[in-house]
C-alpha cells in the first residue's frame, strides 16, 4: 500500500498521478443493440394496433350477435398497453437523466 502512495505523490507532496474526467464511449455492438430496440418498439406498436383492430372487430361481432360484451375490456387493455409501450422511452429518459 505504501508503494502505491509513494508512486502517487512526489517528494513535495503534490499529486503526480491525476485521473481526468473520462469521455463517454459507446460500448461494442451498441449500434446493433439500438437497432434491435427500435425493431422491438416497432413490433410492440404494430401489435398494439392489431390488438385494437381485433378487439374492435370482436366488439362489433358481439353487438351484432347479441352475445356478452367482453371486448370493451380488450380495447381498454390494448389502449393501456399502448400508452405504457409508447411512454416507456420517455420514462426511461426521465429516470436515467436524473
């Protein structure tokens, strides 16, 4: 331990080895990871649109056939899921950039 301290200070007691402020650098394969995240986001949004269209069609079928209405729950679930999926990036930016 004393050798490390001796290497860090010269004979006048000033710090010889100073650590600068490192600049941020993207990790390896960062571009591929970001591309995967963009594709995943696109598929999530596409899935939400398909879910809303399916639930709307089912809602129309249930109204026309006179059956029990289960599809309003599906529409509400798809819309809530869409809000969470589209706001996830904004939420993460708010958490990370604190």
